[in-house]
C-alpha cells in the first residue's frame, strides 16, 4: 500500500494508554499529527489501571492500546480477564523501569552506586519481610524484580511481601511508609526521588539489558476489520519512534507528555527518564547504562514473548497445561512488517535473552 | 459484599441500592494501600468495583496468585451474556466473586450496581451541563459589557453585534464572546 498518500484513507481509531513515559510514542504521534498524516483520526485516552484498559479493548470501547509485554499472552490464554485474541503491532519501548527504595532503606544499604548488588540488598533485607510493590502481576516489573531477588538468594514469595499498586500511587505509598520499595516505569521513579521519598538503586535494564517492555496491540478483530487503518497506525508509531530517537526532541516530548499524561507532575520528573538519567536525592543525576529507548524496540519478537511466557511459568501464573502456539499467537508480525517496509524502517535485531541464570 | 470505588458519592449511591435489594455490604473501600488485607478480612462473597478504579490491578493480582481469592466474573464472561457485559462496561462497573459462588447469584447484584452507576453518571452529567450553561451565560454577559463600554453601545446593540460576529465566523455565541474578552479575563473557572 502507498502510505505516502494518506488522503486515500480516513479511519477513526480509539487508543488507550496508562500514563507512563513509555506511552510517549502514542502521545507524541497524536500530538504532532503523525496519526493524522497517515490518514487517521485517533481518540487517545488515559486509563487508571491495566485491567480497565484491557477490558475496554476486549469489549470494543478501544480498538488498540499500550500494554505490558506479557499481557497479550495472559489475554490469549484467558488467565485473568476475558480470553481474547490480540494482535501485537509494534514494540513501544525497552528498559525504562527503576527499583526505588525508601530513603531510610537505601541508607542502610550504604547508598552504594547503582546498580545495587542483589546480594547486598539480601544481607539487609533477610528476615525483615520488606514490602515491595509492582504495577501488575503479569509485568516485566514483577518478573525482573523476582529474578533480581532470587539472584540475591531471596525467595520472592517468602522473604518479602509483594503487592500491586498503580504507577501514579507509588511515590505517595513510599513517602507514607506503606511500602519499603517498588519497581515502576518512569516518570514515577524519578517523581518519588524528587519528592524526597526514596532513591533509585537498580534500573530494569541492569537486570535484563535492553529488555522489551511495552507493546502496541490491537484487538485482533479490529485489526482484521480495518487492516489498512491498523497498518497506517503502526506506520505512525514508527514515525513517532524515529522522532523520539533524536535527543534534541526530548524537551518538546517532555512538554507534550506533561500536558497530556502527567498534568500533576513537574517537567523535572519527566525529563530524566526520557534522556536515560535518574535523579539522585542530593540533586544530581545518574546516567543509566541501559536507558529507555523507543526505536530499537519497534519490531515485535516472538522470542521475547516466549521468554516472558517462561517467566510466567516460573512465577506460578500459568496452569499446568497451556497451548504455547495460542499463547504466542499475538506475535504474528504481519502489521509491523508491512508498515516497516512501507517506511523503509530496518528490522532491529532482537535483544539477546538473559543468560541461563536469569531464565 | 465489598464495594471498591474511589468516587465516594457514587459508592454511597451504589451501596444504598445494593442494600435496598437485600445485599449485605460489608465494606466500602477507597484506599489503595490496605486493599488486599481488607479483602481478606471482610468475608465478602462478591467485590463490586468501578471499572476504572486504580485498585483493579491489585484485585487481579490476588485472583491470579491465589485461586481462593476474588475472581473477576462479569467482565470475565463465564456468566452473563454479551449484552450484560456491555451494559456493565458502559456503566463503569466490574465485579469479582470468591470462587465457588454461583454466577447466577452475582447477576442480580450486578444489575443493581449497573443501574446505580448509570443513574449516578447521569446526575453528574446533568450537573456539569448546568454549570457549563451558567458559565457560558456569564462569558456572554461579560463580552456584552465589554462592547457596551468599548464602543458605547446599548445592551441590545451589543447583543446584536455579538450575534453578527458569531454568524459571520460560523461560531457559537459563546465562542465569539470568548474571542472578544482579553486573555487574562477570568472565564471558565469562575462559577
């Protein structure tokens, strides 16, 4: 199809997202007119929970959404929520989450430079049943935090109490002492540090370098009914990811995100995550070795999905028997390949899977 | 039954409706932090939750990790037909049941909750429309005052001028009025 003639297409799509920095591709595509340039009218709306977002996709109130990488697997299998086929159109980001500990706990750890060694954390944490929060059970946050704890020889099911809180609630929960630490996507980690609630000790990219994090998904029936619109939306996503790939565009991107996604936050909380930095309690910043990035994350890879599936099994989230082909069916990459070839976007190689110890 | 809703007015309305229909509401929860402990402690059979409530992911985590804890029912579709699911979605209500409870027993609860959610939303919409109309009228009055002072017009002349401007530009009266007012004039906020 000829994507250079958007006038040939006029379609409307409803797209949802959870307010996080890695929704930037969607928010920027809408604000800067990338969707419009590809012939699409898009209604983009934020959601307060992943469950609410998923249900709106399932029952047709949304056509497409920002999702945690393992969520389409859970949806394909009907693990929680309605069983529904989804189609993964593109990756929306890699890296981008941080583990933040309360100020007092970080001090007990000796305020060591990032990344804090899991064994050091375990020395202080053992026997104390610390309370750690993640954003969703079926999430990279949960699986990577569990892996990190295990690498310190802690049992995530016995040695700590894990809970689920929505991302925007994390800074206040840490400040009030309701939890001792959390793993969350930006900008909420930076917001907690800037609010004086805690200190970032590990980035998710320290645990699995350049791990795939979020995907852009369609309800399979919506993509099948309007394939041209789905491809055009995917092309707009690619265009937005290219734009975000330019560091010179980050100040504008931060302002766009602030306006649409984070009306309650200061720009100072949004900027570091986009640039691959994390604020320090003393007012400085620290560069992350594996920063949030968008463009390399674009191609969906079934091998990545298979890895998250193996994490789900280890985490006890899967029934004994599952149909693996059904679980990974959302990663039929037709939409992405057609949009990428129309735009001449190279297929970035998949991030290598973590070593044996992480799997 | 436990009700989870960050909107206290709506929660109160839903609670009243559920109690009138013979359900026992053992708790009402707006606080995110002790959700899991409260769900375990309250002995509820059913959780009724606002669809967009931020607590939903925490409730699902309980459901995924421990089969004896709340399981979503309405939006998880083993009970209720498509029509009921859509009604629930549209009204903004999700429900979770403790495993073992017959879905048929949840249905009447859901029906009451859906009706109450809807009635509450309609009330809110009406209120915000009334407020908007009032605010628009104030803007128009202020713009007329502006014209009367600036161009020494009578009120009728000012009104006619404003109408003509709106018609010429294909705008609503309030949009034309807003265009006339200086940017720093208080407009929408002051109600």
